[in-house]
């Protein structure tokens, strides 16, 4: 799934669901609270979070620094969408 600039929280949620299902074989809750940090909302452990980061980097063509991984896990869907769009714009 390729992600373009201007991505919404709903699109990020769909991407995370697809990655969890297709690449990580991880079941995610049917409904997630969009205000909850993604690590909690999708019940991701540290290994799953790492795998998600790798997939986000590939989809967006960006690099997320190791120091920012915990920060990304603590973002909600809209915050993550804005973060990714900002990183994409800054190159």
C-alpha cells in the first residue's frame, strides 16, 4: 500500500491494519480509539512496533530515527498522519 502526502488518520489506520494482517500476522482490535496512542490502540509490542516503523519508512520513503520510535508509538492516528506528512515534506 503506497501512501501519499495529505494522508488522514483513517488512511494511516487502514495502512497499520494491513501491515499487521499481511506482514506481521498480528490480530488487531476490530475498533480502535483514534485518540489513543497507536502502540496501545493496536496492542503492539516492541517487535511489532519495529516492524511497523520499517513499513512506514518504506511506504513514505522516509527514515525514522531510532530515538523517535517511542515518540511515534505514543502518537495517535492523526498525530502520526501529520508527523509522516511533515517528514515526507522535509525529505
